[in-house]
C-alpha cells in the first residue's frame, strides 16, 4: 500500500489539475466499484448513531479532508517529506488505541515505533 501511495504521489506531483476537479471523479469511480460488488456480498446495516457518526467522520473528515491535505502537501513540499509522514500512521493509530481503548503495545513494538521516529527525524532534519 505504501508503494502504491508513493507512486501515486509522484504521479500527482506532475498533475496541475485542481483537487476539487479530481476528487469527485475518484469518489464516483470508488462508488461505482462498491455498487458492482455489493450485490454479491451479504449487506445488512443497523442504522444507529453509533454507525452514522463514525461513517460521516470516516467519509468526510478522513476521506475528503485527508485527501485534500495530502494534495496540498504534495503541491507545496518535497515528496520524500510528504510520503515519509505515512510512517507516522501506525504509531498514531496505536496511540489512539491506547488512549481510547486502553490497549498497550508490546515492548518490541515500542522499539519499532522508536525506530520510525528516529528515521523521520533523519528525513526532516535541517541540513547545515
């Protein structure tokens, strides 16, 4: 997945089209693919606040907001710096898992997260 996102970011850097022109097409194609698959899968929805609020959060803030932020970072910055930020996602997810659900990480996982942070410091450090 990281390789595909990196390649997509490199491709996106060369495109001068506005994200507001591109995003509706991306989401329309995604919706079409879901519409093709849904009839072949069991599909039951229990409409409740516990379903609707996370759905809106994931659909609007995470999907649209994060994509617009990614496009802005790509346009403004160095691609190495932008794609390096993806390595923060597992650590951020683990932190949220701990804060909201109380799940603790194993010591080896913490060492791995530390290695990621050290790598990111090396990528983002200012050259003298």
